[in-house]
């Protein structure tokens, strides 16, 4: 159904950065997993949920069940309709697109009304330049100030004079408040177990690949002849892609556990406990 990339054709995805300074669009994280610095950014390590981690022998069964019962965020976001034409349009903002997609995915899983959010409202993190950034720092910024809807901050717009009045206050209604931090320094099987544990709650992952210099959203997994295929929503306008082999395992992975809720709304927060 989706185009598959693995260790034989992954180089077809690599392209020159679209940033002003030519640096990668997604830069390696600035904090270490489970460090005080990471915790200060709101990242709770998955090691705090040892009893919730899916055993390796149940990975295939869990993946198949999540597709059969339409649990994966892939299904929530497709139904919400907020990811139409998810395209950076030549800007070096994959770090903002991946984060924004994950927040919208979590909102869909929570049953919140679908609202298309603008990645460009995060431009303050790079002083409104066309620049790459760090996933962990972007998470902290979004937790603090939120992400504004496109009705307030148009996509492909970094000129604040064209933003609608009140955009900063509106953005605070869309803050990703709670996050899981995945220990990607471990073996591939452990990384898969951690990531699947999050995806099986219906919550998406905000992930990054050093080989690609790219950040995006992971919306599911597929089991294919003994290997795991990662299903990711790309911001290059091609929708969902599949990554397999060693290139599919992310170098960074963060799970959105809960977002802010407006007045009168009730939360259905879930996840490892």
C-alpha cells in the first residue's frame, strides 16, 4: 500500500537540506536519555514503565492486533483529515512538521476536535529563520507556548506581521504537555518494544534519523516476514512511507502522551501505567 524503503534503496530519500545555512533540518538531540536535563524538558524515560513494555515474543501479535482493531495513530489521523497535503514546500522545517503532526495525532487519539496546526508558529525557536532545530528543544518550546492553528498562523509564512492578532494566546490551547522518552541507545529489539508500547496506546511518535537529517511522525508498524516495518508520515508531500531494516530504527523517538484540553472538555489520557 505504501512505498517501502530499506537498506537497499534508502539513499533515494536523502536530499540536500532546505535550510538557509545548509545545516541539517533536524539536529541531534542536546540532552541524554533519562538525564536531569531531559527531564527538565518534560521527557519521562520509558524505563519508568518496565511492567508495561511489550515483550519481544508478543511484538508481532501486538502489531497485528493494532491494525485489526485500528488502534495505531495512522487510523486516527486519516479519519481526522488534518494531514492533507502535509508538505514543507521547500522550507527546512521538518523538525516543526514532525512535532506538529505528532501533536495533532495525539489530539485525534484523545478524541479532541480536529484542528490543523501550523508548524510555522514554532518559528520563534529559530528566531523566525528558515533553519533546522533540535527535537528535544522543540518539544520543550511547544510545551511552553503551544502550536497555533493555521487560521492564526498560515503555513509557509514567517512574517509575523501577517499573523492574526491573538495567535500566541490561541497557541497555548494546543500544548503537548506529557511526553515519553525512548532509549534509542539500546539494541533494535528494545527500541522496537519501547516504541510499540507507545504506539499501541494510539499515541504517535516524534522521531528523527541522523542518516536522513530528518524528523517526522511515526504512526504505526507492520510485521513483514519476521521484520518490523516502520510506518511514518513524511512532510515532503508523499504521505505515509514505510522504512525497514537498520535504516528504519530511529535515532531519536519521543511519544506524545497528552495534550492540553480546552474549557469544558474532558481528557481520556492513556498510556503505560
